[in-house]
């Protein structure tokens, strides 16, 4: 029991909620330390914030839910900080599977929601 609690505490220490700005260099460092070439991100499209640097999108989703976000506003993506253009963002996460909201894939099917996610990233990531 103590080991599980400690693991969750350590996991929460790595993840961050970004409400203002984060530099692209910080994201590159996170990528190097976790997956090598990408970071997992969950974006709250209502509050225009994101959780970053978790091992799983579900962990970041849980962190945002604990901090006042609503599940229907949370979308999982991957960021590849060394890439540009359309290759910078990958709309792919198990948490995006929401048939009740009309999203039947791991992607983000609604073009308007994808655009909102891109706008939020452009606001929060200092390139």
C-alpha cells in the first residue's frame, strides 16, 4: 500500500498543469527524459490549460479532474517537439474514445475541437 501511494505521489510530481506558458525547450527535455521523442499531453478545451509529462494520458486526465476540469472537455494528444507543422501534434489517445460524445476513435473527430486544441497549444507553448 505504501509503495503504491509513493508511486502515485512521484508520478504527480513529474506531471505539470500548464496554465500560462511553457517553453519548447522544456518540452524537449521532458521528451528526452520520458519517451525520447514525444510527450503526452491532455488539453482542457474549456479552461484552456493542459497537463503534461505523464506516463499515460489517463494519469494526466486524472490530475486535471482532481483540479476542477470536466472529463468531456479533456482530450489526449502527443507532441513531438523536434517536428513542425502537422507532425508536431498527434491526435491519438485512448481517453478520446467517447461514443456518447460522438467521438468514436482514438483521434479527435471534430475539426473545431482539433482547431481549439491547436490554438491552446499555440498560446501555451513558447517557441
